[in-house]
C-alpha cells in the first residue's frame, strides 16, 4: 500500500476521546485509521475505526460533492441500525487551525472490523466460508432494501469482516433512500460492479437514478468472484468487461458463467445478472435462495464443534477468521458464530434450537411424510410471503404432491396448447404472470424447464391472488377450493359453485395430502 | 448505452438539426451511395456504392474503407491538422479521436461525416485505472474546447457568486475569443449541445417544445458540473490561456 493517504493523520493524533493508531485503508474519498479510546466515562468500545474525510481543505464550493457524500453516509447511519450494517458511533469535526490539512475534516467513528472481503480474497481466493459470507452480505442488502435504501456501491472492499468472521456492509457514500421505485445517487460507480443499464446512463441534476436491482447485479458479480475467483463477464481489463456487459445487455452475447460455479449458485448468479433490471430477482427472494444454497452446500461438512451445546451463547471464538462457517446460513434466525478448522474451536454454539433444512418450518409442515427436504424452505417461505391465512405450507406441499409428486423435471408438452412443466405443472403463459417476485408480469413468456426455485414461489403468489377471489359462500374446505382454482381458475370454481366434477380426483388427492402434511394440532 | 455518435453530412443547406445515429459497442453502420445495401445512404455520385463501415468498439470506433481507390482522411477538428489516412481496402482501422471528421473525396466535393466518441475515459485526478475503484461517471478532457466553454459558463459562480446569472452565449464567445479566435455563436452553441450529450444530461420535460430552451440546458450543465466538481476554481486557468493544450493545474495531483 504505497499510495498516498488522502488524509494523512499522524499516529497518536487526538480527536475527541480517540487516539489515532495505524492506518487501515484509503478510499476514493477519505482515509480510515485505527482509533483507540483514551478518554473515560463513555460507553464507546475501546477500539474503533476513524474515517477522515477531507472536508476542510479547499473552499466548500469545490468540495460540494464530498459534503453530499458524507451527508448520505451519516444520514444512513443515523436512520438505520441493522445487524448486517456497520455501526457508526458518532461524527466529529477536527478543529485544529495549526494543521490546515486536517482542520475541518469530518471524522466518522465506526465499528472496527478485522478486515475487508477484498483483503480476504487477495489472501485466499475462493475462501471456504464464501457461501456463508455471501448469505450474510445478501442479508445486509435485504435489510437495506427492506428499509427503503439502495447501497449503490456494493463490492468486496465495502464488505467488512468482523472479528468473529461475520460480514457487514459498509461505505454508504452512494447510498440513497428510495423514492418510489428508484433513488438518486451521485454519479459515481465502480465499473466492475455497475449494472449495464447504468453504464453511460443519463444523469439529471439530482444525480443518477438507481434501483435496488443495481445492488442485486453487484451481488451477482461479487458472488461469482467469491466462488470462482473470476468476474462473470469476460475480459482482462475493466474496460473490456464493461464492453462485455454492454454487449450482453444488448443481447449480442450470452452470459457464460464459470464452470467452477456450483450449480446451486449458477441459477442465483444468473438471476442477479439479467440483461434488464426488470427481470432481476428481488433481494428478499434472493436472500432465501442464497441462504438455501449456502445452507445445503455447507451442512454435510458442518464441524462437530458447531453443533448446539449447553454453553453460554455469548462465547465467541476468534480463531481462524478465514475459515469461519455460518451457522445461520443453515438454519433459521441463529446468529452465533464460531471459528472452525482449528483444533481449539470447541467453545461455541448456542442454546437456541437450531433448525436445519430438514426441520425447516416443522411446526406447520410435517417432517415425516416424505416432503423432499430440498423444497421445504421454498415451500414454507412461499406460503409465508402470502398474507392469506389459507395459503399454508401444507397446502403448497399438497398441491405439488398432487401436481407432480415433487418431480422437478416434469415435462408434459401434450397438455393443452403449451404443455405443463416442472414441479408445479406450470403452463408457461400462466407462469409469466407470477414468476416475478414484484408481482409484475415478465416481459416474455418464460420457457421451460422451470426450476423449483421459480415454480414454488410463483405458486404461492398465484394462490395468494386466488384466495380473495373465491366467493365466501362456496361449500367445502377453502384450501382445497384454492387448489382446485389453481388447476382450473377461480372463475370456474365460482361458477360451478365448488370443485368442478372433472377435477374431483385431483381435489381429493390435495385434500388427502393436506391432512397428511399438516402437523397434529394445526388446522 | 451508445458510445459512438455518427452525424451524416447535411442533406440540405439550412438544416440546423442534423440527424445523429447512435451506436452501442459492437454495432456497425455501413455507408455508401446504394440505398439498399447501406444503413446510411450518402446520395452523391462520387461516393462508392458501398463506401465503408463504422463500428463502435467500446469507447472508440473503427473504420473500414470498402472503396476501390479512394483514401479516406479522418481529421481531428480540434487537433491542429492532426489526421489519419485510411487507404482503400483497409479494414477496421482504429480511430483515436474524440471528435472526427471523415472526409470522403467525392468528385471534387469533400463530404464530411462526423463521428463523436464522447465516452473516452481519462485518468481521474484522484483515481487509478483499476476496475475496483469508485470512479466518477464523467470523464472530461480538459484540453478540449468544450471544457473551455464549460469553464466559461461556470466562471461567475466559481468566482464566488453562487446565484450569479449565467453568461449568455455571446458573452461566452467574447470570453473565449482571445485564445480561440474562431469562436462564434455557432461553435459555442455546438459545444454546449455536445456537452449535453457527453455529460448525458437527461433531457428535461421542456425539450418537447422547440422554442428557445437553451437557457435550461446551460443551467443544467452548470449545476451538474459544479455539483460533481467537473470544473473547479483552479480550472479557470483555461480561460486565461496560454492557448490549449493546458497542462493540469498544479496541485491537482496532490488532491
């Protein structure tokens, strides 16, 4: 690191209760140093990261954009405190006329991290903890997006790794709060992580319009990089890769992902790197799939030390940060972390009941009736995405059983004009209306094969649409009526005043499995 | 996502709003006399039936000369005579200029096809070449005339009056004439229009009507330039001369 520091600060310099220690990094807009608390009487941690931004030099006019970038970061930290976002403790302004280079600089006091993902990748390409880290990065994005913000500059250097090996998002200079479907960010970007629609995009006086889907593209690039040590788009230079992205977006080139990418991730990366932003997967749906992929990928080799034990849940291991494995990626709402891969890694775990894929959603969906484990998470989450009480995991599972006997590769071109495909026997022109997480029809009719990851959430959305359209006066189990409408339509079921005779068999099978899959004590 | 703009020769004398053909990287535009074989027809007897092809190649473009015996000259209009020659039959010759004029010798007339490459990248004052660095979305060449025009537009506000009225086009001409004797209303206006393309100014809602809306465009350019520090106070040196090219102002590298 021989590059000059944007803001040189001498070691031992005091700002507020902090003493400046070693430099950590320098970015496009400022420099970060280690900070040690010297004052007492404060609840602040003993060590922090101090980010110095050169707001003091030059005239304010010349640095108008820097001021704006800092305001964005501070505003985000002020409004959002989420477990996967780095924390800010306070902001300070240097008042030191003796040192014109420092006087007036803004200092952000931030949670101190162990390192960044880019440093980890430089040391260890394709880190073993990659999938688990990706799950956490995705969680951070989902948290940001859910709160109505766009990060705008997701890349390895902006993902920080904490002492316990967990990942957090940082550097919110480009972050912007959504206004409807998009936000305005300053016109800065990192070429390798910029989605094609923002390459040479129009820029208004408020900056560049950006959507959460831009972060999703960046996540796809980052996932490909973490898992294969290469960029998804070909080219030896950022410029060549930018041109490849442009050619891909125009449809003149196909996406050729690295053959080293594991299958489970291939689909995820592909759904992040779609040509247009409208086809890109939403971050909430992305999170579920990333967690499933990270979880299934990790579970067979989960070290014994990570199995739950009766120990204090506060115990954390600091060993071997690079070989850390996420327990949370496997299960559900667990955030205990531990070092693994070294012999001393025994003191960890938690008393929280761990939920693995095999028992995911066990309170609503029986685990002993042959529902394939691989689909449990998709089934349960798809049902939970619907506000209608009748759309339950058991209903979706029963429907899939009756439709295809859980055959993900079902292909039945003979039915109707288009045929039916996949685990949910989707008719392509119907699936088009439900395939997208945001409830908008896809631009083109999707072509089979349809993966379970596409099919099952779409079933949840369609059932959720059907439920309020069925008359309340219809006789029989409402859930079976919903399934019957899936097979025919809510209009047909309303008109025939119940399950149409010709699909009686189907409805009976759904009713049978519905009962079988529902845990005792549940409706 | 276009990176190259082709402006065909004017078809009638008075046409002010010349067509612009936008090419994205990888897109190809063939030109020549024949209306059936070409994307761009140049109806002049002296031009070959299939005269040539322009292909956008990332931020630059390549020219193929498909004629049998004519050499095409590609001039850099701001380059003080700088030009390249592309001989007959030469395929895919790279052209490095941001502004180019392809001169087609056509039976005594010289027809000029203009090609702009507004996406050229320049080293930013504080960034590297690296694809992982957060970089501004604009890159401007501080030695070009458009930069002098932008600086002249921004000058009053950079000199300390944040709400100063913008100079009129005529005032910009007067300001620039000492170092750019050929400056005229038209050339300054041309540079303003080019800046709007180059900085990818979002066309405002007012572009629908064709009335005098130049002020809106200037206003947007200046606020964009100031907001993103495309022009800073020490850049105003380009207005003082000496004549271009101007070395980067001292102190910039240190920032």
